[in-house]
C-alpha cells in the first residue's frame, strides 16, 4: 500500500504543478523566447544582418509559412519580387538584387554565374542539404539519396547507385524505354474519334511504367490497362500537398507511420500509392535478395559496399519510392509543355518533322536523335519552361565562406548558411534567355546551325554539382525517344482541344510546378 502511494506522488505532483496559471506562464516564456529570437535574427549581431530582404522574413519562418502553407506554394513568386525590390538602378537598367535573405537561416541567389559556387562539382567541397527543406519528406522518403542531409552520407549513397544511372547503363537498357514510347504512341492512336484525351495521364502512364521497368525490371502495367487511369500522378500530387504542412508543423510527419492503414480511406489514388510504398517496393526488395539477376536497382544496392544499416528494407523502400516520384512527374510535365507547343506552333512541328525525315519511327536511337540540333533545341526549351523541380534547393557550405562580387554587389556568405536557387526564377533571367516566357527553340542553336551548348550551364532543372539528379540520363533518353516518336507518329493525328497556355503554365510550387487551381490541363483529340 505504501509503495503504491509513493509511486503515485510524482504524478500527483505533476498534476498539481500544471495549473492553468503555470501553463500560461510557460506559454508566456515560450513567446518571450520566440520574440527575443526574432529580434536577434534582425539585429546587427546576426551573421546575415547585412543581406537585403524583408525584415519580417528575416525575423521568423512565419513569413514563408504564409506564402507556402496558407497561400499554397507561392513563396517562389515572393522571392522573385524580393530580387526585384532589392535591386539597384544603374542608368536606365534595373539590376535585380543577386542575393536576398528569405528566412532567418537561408539566402536565395539569382545570379546563374554563382551557381557553381553554391553547388560545386568537386566532392572535396562539402555541401549539406538544408534541414528546413528536408522536413517536407516524412517516412521512408526521408532516407533516400536525394533527401540525405549530410554531405558524406549522400556521397556514400550516391556512389552506390550512380553506376545504375550512368549513360553506359542507360544505353544498355534503352530498348526498354523505346518499347514503352512505342506502346504509348500505339495506345494514343487507338483513341481516334473517342473524345478528348488528357495528356497528363497519358504521360503519367508512360513515365510510371518506364521508371518501374528500368529500375525494377517490371512495369507497373499502366499502359496495359483500359484507359489512362489510375496512374501515379494524381496520387503523387495528393502526397506532395502535405509537404508544407510537414515542413512547418514537423510533428505531424509522424502520422505517416499510420499511412498503410489510413490509405484506403483517402481515395483510390492515394491507396494505390500507399500500396506501392509499403507492399510493392518492399516485395521487389525481398525478391532481389532471392534472385539478384532480376533485382536491378535493388541488386545494385544490396551488392554495393554500403554498410548493412544502409540496406534495410525501410531504407531501400525509401530509395525506391524516391525514384518513382522523381521519375514520374518531372518528365511528364516536360512532355506536356513540349506537346502543347508542337500542337499550337505548326512551324515548330514542320521544321522538326523535316529534320527527322528519313528516320524510321519504329527504330529510334537516342544517340542518333541527340545529333539533331533542332530536336535538341525543342527538348531543352521544354525543360527550361517546365523547370523540373521549380522550388528552391538550398545547400549549406559547411566548411567555407562563399565570396560573391559583381559590380557594386559584394557579399560574404558565412559558412553554415543555406543558399540556393530556383529554376522557376533562374530560367527567366532575361540577360541569359531574352523573351524568357516565350518558347524559342532557336536560342539553343548557334550561328553555325549546331547546338548552343554555352546555354546549358544556366539550366538548373536537374540541380547542379554533386547534388545533380541521378536520373538525368534516363530523363533525356525518355524525352528524345518520346518526342521523336510523337512527331513522326502521333502529332499528325492530334488536335488541341479547348486548351490555353494558362491551363498548363506554372502557377505555384509543390516541389514540381503546378498550374493554377481549376486548370484543365492539356487535352487533345485524335483524328
């Protein structure tokens, strides 16, 4: 009896302590701490004090929260306005402010020539991923290579998987991508006279089947089903809408542990994605252990020199899910942009058709297509206006200060400070891309009629340096094969249906660019 009474004393004491008045005092202390921290963030004592930007943004993350969580994904637009506001007038030219402070910890750069300092190619220059950005990724997604914070761990994970996405490996498996492109065109032509087709679902099926076939040796079967739904894009969009909630209220990310049980109550699309994440991918990993010859990407990882803790089912499931997300949405968005301009700008389609004359549409070769300057130009212009990942990707130079100087602008970015760029801003630098909001393939062709490779270094859609997207070669292979196949086979039979540029144009960020709410997307009829 005595022992029971004694054991209950701490609990009784706690209850007695948590009076309404004490709770108010704790809340007051917390608010006082936040206020003091905010005042420090905008004081001359803070290392980022000299960088221009709204004081409210420098004071706390609430400013960013308002634009991204409340207004939904619109902080990139506000960041662009910051660069315009904090620029300097020189004679008749308005120079955009090259670096602005966008939250208490982070800077944003708008000078493409500084990109190699922010994201260098040398692994000797340490770059960590910003922790604030990584809060957006819960569950298995947070342990993938792309979402690894520490430079050393990222390098370890990337080395284990990069060989599988090398150009040599891509060329070996190119026939599988070619087969998917042909299957997609065959299915498109079957819809002749059957009413409008939503192309985002067409390309969602293609990219979903292609990444699963390439990475796992077995397609999801999206192109084999009747119709174009279901596919992964609606589900990925639904999941991506939670990113800002997790970023600003990270405690909610723990709810992802219950996703397998709640998925069936969240609609067929999300339920299907939960099945891929928690059943299909783990099953592929288990099969790869049993039969390495059929494991592909998972065999590559399981047989690598990674430590055993990096080969757990949870970790590899995160890698697999990351590949699906990255390999599905961005290539599909780029194909939407290119297809729209092929259908609305007949002069582009005519020139492209002429350049591809003599090429067998059923026997396409990525290497051969790469040598076609105008096809290359169309693809790069499509990438430029589709952005890849439109929101910023900040990196942290852990061990070195970064020194910026351009005319009257001189800054020292202190070590340990997150700094990044946004494709949705960088790709509209009028000094690099005049008439940047126009689709102008000719900008990618030089005076000799060859590829204008000088512009390629200003593209940030695949990231830069050591953090560059692993699947870049796969994306290029898909784009060359699909665009060529469509121009030679599908486009002549397609007509745009009640679609304007506003129906597909970038309006806000969900990591990837999204059109305005209520946009109908690209729709076509097959004649």
